[in-house]
């Protein structure tokens, strides 16, 4: 009996081995170019419909120049945590810009978006408290709950009525009640019903925390996220997110009132004990935020592409559920078939991400098709045509529908 047997016998490792043997392993593919509407994968140019680069900013000249200038001034790292020697004037400038944009009194910048949720959630809810989460929330929220001593309560996906029932059962609880939801759900692409969630929160004196990782840059005033989209910024206690999607960098943030932000400054362990966001990343985010606040054209183009793609997919008979954002789930509803379809599409020059159990339920296995402002109508048309052919080939669609 080897000490490594538990690794070798892990179900995910076994699945990976089988997929590699079948030449269908879709992960860790090497990309040898910048990512825009197309990328170079395995020496071949493919259309990229698998990134979170919603506004196409990761190769914008102003943002790249800001990164270069920051390295020239500050070097490549801060060599410590924000709590100690790792705070730059640039961090404060970014935090003030974000606070003004998001309509909150204060902001903290984290090294990653994942660390926002694993740092804020345990600090906001502990022993004798309750965290109420949507059943389809991101893995970082789940891990944040696991790191807390609070009791976790799941409510049905995007169902404020079920949330209300769960809150009602806690009416005699004297502890903190923290509601956490994605702003746009990362796999299904639907928008959280945050207006009704805040109504339930007010009835039961609960905190609300919305993770706008996929909503920032996409919805709301100049892309300010889900609270802005509904016009309820003042009713949402905490707005979190990441810089690795629309903002074309890395890092994350939490925004709230000055008292909560001051508390998190001294209570969030992933913030206090992690090296701070590097100068180049900080500068690139700041440049991206300023660009987004001054020019809505990329966001409007993104939505034009989104509406066009959704229309074509519905006309072609794709199962895309309640798709309403640039994240469009194409449901295959079988994990192995999802891998087969993704591989066939890559062979045809179309990159999409297969999402299977345990990331989603087996019956919800899907292709995650994501759009950017950089895509052209012709690229979208070609991708939908190729996907239609592959789905018909594998009998996932019963018949082809001509575009």
C-alpha cells in the first residue's frame, strides 16, 4: 500500500487519465499568443469563445503602457503584505477610484478575487452566525464558507422566495445573517435577482454581499455591476469582485461602508497575510477602470454581440436555458458527450470550455460559450454554424436549422 494511492485512485485523476488516453483532455492547453477574439493554441489559430475577457481590454495599448510605467517606478513587486510594507500610493489611488465608481465609502484591494471571498466571508460570519448562499455560487464562495465557523444554509438557485423561507426559519437567531450571491452566475450566465434578495435581507436584518466577478464591466452604470444594474447600491452592504475578467488583470476588491471596510482591514486574514497586488497589475486595473468610466462603446458592443449570438443559437435550436448575458451555456447534459463535442469543435477551430460534474450537475453538463467586445458578427456566425454541425453530428440536436 503506497502513501500515494489516495492520489492515484482519486476519481478526478482517473477521469483525467481516461480523457488523455482518448485524446479528449481539455485542460491546461498552452496558449502562445495574447487572447482576443482568436488565440494560438497548439500552433493553430482558433476562435476564442472561452475567455472572460469581456471588453477585450487585455491587449489595450493604454493599459499595457500603464503596467510598463508602474514597473519602471515601483519595480515588479511590493515585497510584503498591505498590512506591513506592501501598500503603495497606487493602491490607495485605485481604491479611491473604485469606491467612487461603485458608490461606496471604501474599498480594499486583494491579491486575487478568490481571496476576496475566502477573506471576507470568514471575517463577516463566525460561530453562532449563518451564511445563506445560492446553490450555484462560485467555488470561492463555497470555500469562504468552509473557512468560517458559521452554519451554511443553501437556498434554491436565484429564488428569493426560498431565501425568504430560510431566513424566516432563523428569525430567533441572534447571530449575524450574511447572504452571499454571485452577481452574474459564472456557468449559467443569469443575473442574480438582487433587488428581491435585498428586500428579503431588509425584512430579516441580514447583510448582503454580491460577488460581481462576472458583472463588473458588463452590467450597471458604465459596468459598475449588479447593484448598479438594479439601482440599489445603497441597499447592498458589500460589493466584491475580481480584476481578472473585464478589467484584464489580476486581483480583487471588496467595497462597503467605512465601518465595515475598516473592520475588514484588520480582520480579513487573506488580505493581511498575503503579498499585496503587484504594481503592474494595480496600474493596469486603474487604467482599465478609468477607460470604462469614460467610454461605454466596448460594453455596448459586447451586448450587441450577446444579443446576436443568443438569437442565432435559439433559432438553431440550441439548449441555452435562460441565457441573458455574454456567458451563454450550451447544455449537452452528459459529461462524456460534452468532452467529445468540445474536442470536435477545437479541431474545427472553435475553443469553448466544457463544464462537467462536479462543477455542475451531471444533467447540466455544458459548453460555456463566452463573448467579448472583440468578436465580429462573422466570427459569431461561423461559430454557431460549426457548433450546430457538431451537435447534429452527435445527435444532440435532432435536426439542423439553416442560419
